[in-house]
C-alpha cells in the first residue's frame, strides 16, 4: 500500500467499546463525539518494530544494501522506531574489531532463538551499517544492552560506540531485557526490584563515564509491575532517563490451548501479560516519573506466535485495535516484535530469499495512518463487545476508525455524513494467511455506515 494515499497525521481515536446488541439483527449503533475535549496526541514515531539484538551479528541485515527491507520499513512509517533487544540481548557482546569470516546466520528471530547458538558479537561495522539503514528509512533506534550476562565495561564500550556512530538516530539505551524474569535464570531466587535498580545504576554510571550525553529508557519489563514502579521512583533522579518501557503480549505461550482466534478478538485476552490493573499501573508510573511510556516489545502471542492465529487476518485486526487503544491510553509508541520467519513477525524473510509481509503488517499500516493526530473522546453505544471505535483530528480534519471483530456486519450512525473516501482493512476470512489488505475504499456519503464482519474501516467526516 502506497503511503502517499494517506494524508499524514490525519486522525486517530479514543477507544470506545459498545453495549451488547446480540439478538438485535440490523440494530444501529451510535457514535457520539465530545468536541469540547481533546485527548492525547499520537507522536509521529508512534509506529515501531522490535528485533533481536543478535540480528546485528550479521552486519549486512540492517544495512544500506538491504533495499527491500528499507522499502518495507518506509512503507510502514517515514519516521518509525526500531527497537533492538529481546532475549538474545542478554547473550551478546561487543567488539570494535570488524568481524572475520561469515556471520553465524543470515536472519535471527523468535523462530530461531531456541535453535541458533547464542553468544553473538555486535561489531562497529554492524553499527555503521545500522546507521546507514536508519538514515535510509528515516527511523530512530531504541538500543538494548546486556545486563543479564554482560559486564558493565563491555556495555559501556558498546554504548560509547553506538552513541558515536548512530548519532541523532539513537533515542535511548535500555539496560536489560525483561529484568523481572532474571530470577532463577541469571540471578538467584531472592533477586528483586531493589537489586535490579542497584545493578542498573552501576551500569548506568559506568556508561555515562564513557558517553556523558547518552539517554536512557527502561525498565523494559515483561509483566511484573513492581519493577516498573521502582524504576518510576528512581527515574526523576536521572535527567538522562527520558522514557519508560515495558512489554505487552495478548496471549501465550505459543502452543497453549488458550491462544485462539476467539481470545484474540477480546479487548483484553485472558492470557494477556497486562490487564486493566496493569494499564492503571502504567498510568501511575507515567505520572510519578513525569515521563512518556512506550510498549517496547509485544505481539499477539509470546514465544514466536501461534500458527493459524498470529499469521492471519485476525492478527491484523488485533494489531490495528491494539495500536489505537494504546494511543488512547496516552502511550507514545508501540514496537511489534518480529524478525526471521516467526508466525507473528510483521515482515518475514531474508535478504537472500526476499521479504514478504504478514497480515499484521497491514494492521500496522491502519494504526500508522493516524500518527500525528489528536484523540477525541467518543462514546459508541448499541454494538457488541468486539466492536471498537476511535476518533481523532488533525488540522481541523476528523477521522473515525471502526474495527469490527465480530462475524456479522454492524451499522453505525455517525454524528455527520461520512465523505465518499474511506480506508479498509480486510481479508478473505478471519483465518486467511494471504490476501489481507489495507487501502482506499469508496463508500456512499451517508451518516449511517455499515462495517462488514472482520473488517476495519476509517471514515472521514
């Protein structure tokens, strides 16, 4: 989909879930917009992707010569964010020396992380190529460092090189990936938030000694909120901490019976790594630290994705809904995890074989089309729990997004007539792995619109 078909920063919205209307065939739902209030602004770099740090062991992947991948990044966003981290970041080391011989692998993702040997080396060559890749895409970088099994001296050397080479493309360093899961893995069973914060400060101070102007983000946790709280309490002491981060997965692990298409349609699936209490804790942490919050890693189902779920139209609808829901919560960005050919990766493939995009890629495009807009409070009544709506404005122009994850169509009465130009996210069926598309769609000018089942629509008012 050519992004020039979109007006940059048009509209995004505030999520509203309607009252049930089951058993009322043909019932019309109603959308009401509160024009007296505004919500959060969706940042221009809201859209992000997350890759494993181990991918840097092949310096030709994030490189200027990987033009097909560059084009796919640019088609998602002209100013997105690439996060490098993941579980492999706790196995990597850094060397200033250029690599010798062939790289240990061509691509690295959640699908290969359990079979490919860890212990990869990131080099200055990989960082130089990464800088050119970021320049070509227009993207920034959130960069993970090894706390789990690394030394503070090696982390400082890597940070100094990354800071020098990546320059303005570097947003911040994250010290550790999912430190709340270190216990009984890299640390003893008694290790907790205070221990993490003590180690984080030690690494931080060593890094700052070599890169005094470096910026930091964290805690990049999996799901244990006390680690987020302790970081939020500590952050105001450091003027160089500019961002808070954590992960969100809708379901998991892959292979579990609860990771289903039906669950992915829920606003908060039962297996989600964060529920309403977690969202409230994030809001409180943002207030306490006076910092923005970003979902630095996440996807539909952790441990690589669920086949038949994470690689279908259902994942695209989930992605579009989740991006706009988190934007409505005031989060400043989302980084969808992937790489390699895992089931949930938005972009699959390798330079030698070519790349393709999975259905979720189209869901990201749906959410990205709202970047730069101001959310508007709205209320949707009369629909089922699997129908959500979002409203936002930019430069006086208003858009409404309606995502229907139910089987049948839903009719929605809008406050004013929709224009004849709309955008549609759809596919052959909920289970379809091919044919998911996001693009322009003509509609009749009307104040009542019909959204088909398993479809996302964007209307201009």
